[in-house]
C-alpha cells in the first residue's frame, strides 16, 4: 500500500504587503537537465521576456528578491524547491472615483458594498485599484481574502473573510450553492416576455475573449430566475436570482431574453474599448446575500446600500 504524499511546507513571506498587494511567491522548479547553474539564469529565462534581463539584474543587485535567508545574490547556485519572494512593479492606475462601503464587519467577515468599475481582486491591469487591496489598507487587515467575486462592472455585496483558516468554509458555502444571492437590474421592458421565467443554458467563456457565449443545444451549466419587479415607461426593474455562478451569467441570460442590461458594453454588442465612462455604470447590482454562517451557524442576511442610477426616483 502506498503511503500518502507528503506536502511540502510553504514558508511565510519575509516581505510585507505593499499597497495591500502580496509579494510574488516563487518556488524554483525541478531542473533534471541542469539548465540553470544559478538563480539568475532561471529568473532571466522565466521573466526576461516580460521585464528584461537588465531589470532582473537590477532587482538582484538592489536586494529586492529574497528568500527566507535574506536577499538573493546573482551568482547563487540554483536550488530546486527553494522559495523566492519579490514585489512586482505595477503601472500607475487611475483611481476609481467611488468608495468601498463596509456593510458589516466582525471577527470573521467583512461584507463590502463594491462600487461599479472596481475589480474585486487583483487581475490583469487592475492591481492596487481593487476592492481587496483597498480594504486591506483601509481596515488594516492584511490577511483579508474574498470568498467569491463580482464582475468589475457589477456593483454590490462581496463577502471577505478575515481569518485565513476560515476562508475554505465560506468558499465551500458559495461552491455548494448554500448562499441565496439576489441581484437587481435595469433593462428595457418587453411586454411579450412572460415573466417570471427560469433560464437555463450552457455558457462558455474563452480565455482572452471579452464576452461569454451560449452554446445552442449544450448541456446546461447555468440557471437564473428572472422576475419583473416594476415597470416605468420603457424600462423595467428586474429581480435576478442566480442558482449558479458562471462568468457574466446574468448579463448573458438577460441579453438572451432580448432585454440586455442598460449600459452593458459587451451584450449584445462588444463595444470598442475606451476610457471609462463613470456616468454610465452597468445597471446591475448584487442586492442581497443570505446564508447560514458555516463558522458561527448563525442565520445571516445582508442588503446593499447602493442603488441603480437609471431607475426614476
């Protein structure tokens, strides 16, 4: 009988966060062919195309790449399995001119009201201008982590976990669909659509492609209930209840019904990228979260304090 595989121990970073962003943690890979005689040779091969060998050399010279033993020097012998840490240099980011409100905070959770245009977590060109980085800085909670995510263009409630050891329990709660999520959207009113309706379809999102797509006849992997709350003129205010969490799911399903959400830059047509128009946010809001807390076993319900700007009054 085979024994269990032993897990390697990941050392804590000797570098503090910078602007709410963790340092890069790099574990040097195995080198059976002896390609890298020194740490520098591996780093140049790994990152040289992105930042240039000169920048790698500068980071080594300035002591900005470290291990648990201190700064790493250019000529140090390569050692597979060794952990290195460093901070990336980020391009300047335009500040999203809206604040992140805290709806609830205790020793386990932070429930935040994320504004439109602000990413939940660092990704791509959005690094320091993210809800996670801002909350870590403003609340002095460097270990704060999200249990789920919202699209950058969607506003509303996001659950963040204070204690690292409890994050798995909250993530599992979302994964196992134990959270009742309610969204609100403003979209055209279409009298020919019989509502409420439950939409099921197969949604696929390709890496590098902005918009997700529905696959006709594919095995459904997404489900949303769409309800009309009220109508004013040619607009409707809709309640959206997703049973699953595919990328852009609610936006895709509203578009498929023929009532795309107001100011959506991807559905039905992908618009040319331009400067953000902060006066025309996507009219989609994560309105409420309801669940039984997996740590405290308390019933929890949180409601956003934000509102959609295109609804009259």
